[in-house]
């Protein structure tokens, strides 16, 4: 049997700058090329210095920044690399990467991070322009000199997201990337590739490996709780802020709210959506045929623009009438629209802030989740802290990642000979390693540590 080598460049025992070098069929393939969400400057890049020669290709599974955010930089170093992604991923990636250049420009000024931006708009144009858009189910070869073929299958995570299977010389590797096992409001769940039993090596994400609670969350019950709490705040004359990631969560939540309004659960107040979430929404609309069968995507025109909320007067005006605001960032990072709106919102006890995703411990979102009324928090860089008078702060579990029991079922169904656990905090990867894939050869490796598979 021919050998395969696997080396994490990032995202081994962490959800970081997810990127893996796979050497198979005589080719070097980079699987994903992300930026670390919690690190800054060049420290956020994968360890590209581990690449001793130009990779033959880069396969991008989806357009979250922790999976595609360093692709323009990779192509700066190795201009010959050919990237592959689904057509929807390419469209969203283009939008997300240009936004990254702008955000890095702002951070350079605000936080004096000298090595930002890590790439320019022209580098994004080069990377996206050089990429091939390949539909799911369509097998593609990377080089005429190699037997290696790849094929995408639906990952169910966000629009365009895919898992990828690579076949060469009698070996078959399947990289799940980020997967969601169940249907969401807009996305249909993960699908197995053809003949899963012929996969010999599985590379699987481990995000929820340490989260026992996620196994028992019912999506339908969570939506019911979300709708009921939202109605209470609005009927009491308050507004609801839903801090949300721009790709995936924002589009899903806007459509959940539209449906709950349609069903009469949530009052018909104005719903606002912020910038990047709107831009991605347009791409969801363009690729609406790839959404879950039966999913009804509300027209974007139904959701109003939030406007220049960095002007406190605009934010105050927004909150005069009961309304719902879905705004980035999901973790309420300082100086983002959700932080600017929250800064005004927390001054009044009648409003509600509903988190629908994870907040890192060093974000304002985490401080808001854990604060008590009377505490003061700083929402905007350079601004004075504001006293929190609102106590209706809720958290909902609307993840686009499979809980660990679902990951376990994927392993059991595929029954691979070898399983490599990636993309999870150490305790998550450890739980997966210890409790799943019995009978298979199991691997977890560190950044720069090559596995011979
Ligand atoms: Zn993702
Ligand atoms: Zn991810």
C-alpha cells in the first residue's frame, strides 16, 4: 500500500489557523489555509515555514476565516499553488478575504499591529482568480502526473461548505472539515460521500469533543425558547440584540426570526441586519438552490440596514422603538457593530441581549454574559466604561458543528482503518481519541509533527 503523510501546519490540538499538509499520490496538498481567530499579526498564520517546497494544490473546504483566511498569504509565498473550492465557497471567500484586508488595516491603526495587513486586496484578487470552483460530487484531478483525484461532498455547516475525499493508488482519505450533522434553518445536514465503507483514513474535526451538553440540545426546543424570550422583551417595549457571526449564523438566525414572526410567535417589529452579514446573505440568495430543500429564504430587503451605529446617536435612535438587531461580531469584539449597539442597550433595563454562539473568554461578549447589573464594561476602544443596567442576557445553543455523539456515529458508519483527530481544544481531541474509533489506528498530532499513515 502506498504511504500517506499528514502534517498539521495549524489547527491540530486547537481550533486555530486550520491547515494541514497531506502528501499523497506524489503530490503535496494543503487542506485549508486559515488564520488563528485569537492571535494577531504573523502569529495568526499557519506554520508555512514547514513547507519545504511549493504545494501542488490547496483545497479550501469553506469560507470561515479560520479555514481560508491565510490563502492569499500562502499564494504570496508560493504563487504556483492552485486552490480548489466549491463555487459558493469561492464567492463567499472573496467577500470575507477583502473584508479581512479592511479589518486588518483598521487594527493596524487602532492596535498598532505593524505586520497588518498580512496581504492586500490585490493578493485576494490573485488567490480567488487562480482558484477553481468545483461542484460537490464532481471528481477532479490535480495533476496529469498523479493518480490523485478529489471530490467534495456536502458538510452541512454553512453555504458552500464541503468535506473532501482524496483517492490515489488504492488509498482513500476523507477530511470532514467542519460538519453539522442535522438540518439547520437554511442548510441541510452533512452527507456521507459515495461508498463510505471504502475510506481507509478519516481526518475528523473534534470541536465538540469535550462538550457533553451539546449532545442533548434539541434545535426545535432551542428555537422555541429563543422565540418566547424574544416576544417577552418586545412586548415589554424593549429591543433584542443578537450578536452573530457574519457567515452562517447571521443568515440562519435572520430566517429563524422571519419564520417566528410569520408564525405569530414573535411580534412583527423591524428586524435590522449589519454589513458583512448582509453581503453574505446576497450570496446565500444567489445560491439558494443549494439550501435545504423546502428552506424558504426571506428576501434581504425584509431586513433593514443598521446604519452608522458607531455614532451613538444612530444607535440610540435605533433603540427608541421595539426592534430586533442581528449584528456582527458574534463574540461582541470591541468596536464591532454588536458592541456599539450593546454600549447603548445596556443602559436600559428593558432590553435583551441574546447570544447564539460561543464567546471567547477575552471578549466583551464573555464579559456581558458573566457580568452582574451595576458592573461597568468598556465596549469601544478609547471610550469610557458603561454601567450595565440590563439583566436579560441569554445564551442559546445554535451550533453549526456536530455534537460529539454525531461525530462518533460518522466514525462508526465509515469504519476507517485510521482516524486522525484535528480541529478541537486539547480536551476535545483527547475525548474523541479515548472514546471513539475503537478498533481503528488512532492519531492526534501537534503542529509540525508528521504522521505516516
Ligand atoms: Zn467553520
Ligand atoms: Zn472550523
